[in-house]
């Protein structure tokens, strides 16, 4: 089986648990409709506390996010936080298999710089971070989506990393609280950030599964700019799952290993990661795993190469298998033989260390 990534993973040293700094945008824009929303006003107050430059736009269209080159547009947009109202289309929820029954969005965009970012190719236009001021209506709307005879699950991190902007928005706390009061729905979201302390004591009532995205240290170091270190994420996971009596108690937690890549020494790299997790989760926890291998589409590759022209991320179609969907689109995944070897390895290593944890899926 070939290893595919060009960067050398070499040293497997674990970085100290340095949390990511709280992200501060260079510019904050509010649309007139967003600032009229009571939740938009609350965001205004939070942002104002940080003395950030705020502009209330004259109309509801976001402009001024394009530079002269794609690179300039990327830099300008990624340092802009825009508070807008989600459009009517956001109220028609779509399924998101295998992660959850439905997806909804607190925001679109993310301030981090992962060179394989899942948002490339799925969100249109400059990658500014758009936060929805009409969140209370978005949450109310989820009540219209119930699957008969089961607790319906909702994924809230398809288009953003909700913890990356939480200090500026309060949207995640609002959402966890909403699901804490709701008996027939479960919330799921995933993050690569670590500022969990203000959210530990919310009455979540076990209805929010907080997942942390993890990867081999070397993969994260090379490809996940602007995020917290792996060790800091594991420490945050420990805090979330640690037994306690206040708030809703310990959160149900999850580990999303993504994107899994057969880099040099990948067995050693990922074994070390799993050891690190095991050492830190040295108490019973409600824990799941989701295992996602790296993939790309022609569209995402094009956008990612514009955003990160010097990337060391392997996106070589000739070393991949093509997977087609029913809408005629295609994505490039690892060949079946590679997938089989990796799947067997991860299932065995996880079972050995976490016999009670559910592995929800491999893709
Ligand atoms: S944290 Fe997630 S959404 Fe943000 S840049 Fe990385 S992959 Fe993209």
C-alpha cells in the first residue's frame, strides 16, 4: 500500500496543549436587517466589548469582500465577520447522512485555514464568516422536523466551526440551551477549537453531543492553520466529558478522526494519537467515533489550490479512485485496497483502547 502525502511526518512529537488564540476579525459588518433582530443586538454588544471596528451597512447585500487577486479576496474575506439574516432557503432543512437526520446552520464560514477545508467548493463567493442574527427563528424551525418514533438528530457544523466564533456570537450556547429544553431532538457539532469553559455549565441535559476533530499531530501541524493544537483539543474534550454535577453534567462526546490520510508512518502516527486520547479519557465517558478519510472533488481542488497555492496536501487524481454520486458529481477517494487496510487498522486500534465506544461510521 502506497503512502500518499508528500510532506514527511518524521517526528511524532506531541505539541504542548497551547489553545488557539481567540480569533478577532479585522472588520465586523452588520446588515440593517440583522441589527434589527434582538439576537443581532446581543451579538453587537458582544463584539463591541472587544472594541472591534463595526460597520452597519446601508443595505442587506455584503460588498467590498473582493481583492484584486484570489489570494487578496481570501485574506480580506477570512478576516471579516458579517452578521446577516439567514435567507428563507435556510428554513428548508436537508438530511446529512451519515452524520445526522438534518442539518441547520448557525453561521457559514470559518476563520481557520485548513488546507483541505470541507467548505471549499460547497460555499459560494468570498469566504467571509457570516453569522445568522435570526438564530432564534432558525432554532424554532427545527421543531418542524421530527422523524416518527425516534429522537431526531441535527448537525450544526456543516458550514462552520461553531466554537471558533462563539466568543463573538454566543450562538452555540443559545443552541445548546435550546436543545437542552427539547425532548425529541439531539444536537451534534464538531470543532477544532478549545474555548469550552464558558459552555461547560449550560443545562444541555445530555442532548448535545460535542465532537472534537482530531488527526495525527503531523497532519494537523502541516495542514490545519489557525486551529488549536491536537493536545489542547484533547484537553478540551476531557473537560467536556469530565463527570460533574453542575449544568447538564458531563457532555456526551465524540471524536471525529478526519481527514484520515495514509501519510508516511501513518500507523505509528495514528496509534500515538489514540494513545494520547486514551491517557486523557481515563474515566468512563459517553464516547463515539466517526472515521472520515480524505477526499476531494474537482471543484474543491480548484478552490483549495487558489486559496493555498503552495499546499503540500496530496490531491493527485491518478492515485485515487473515483466515486460518482446520483447527481453526476464525482469525488476522489483512496483506492479500495488502501481503504480496507486503513479501516481494519482503525477499527482494531479503537476497539482495543475504547471497547465501550461506538464507531458510528467509516467513510
Ligand atoms: S476548522 Fe473546519 S471549517 Fe474551519 S477551516 Fe478547518 S476544515 Fe474548514
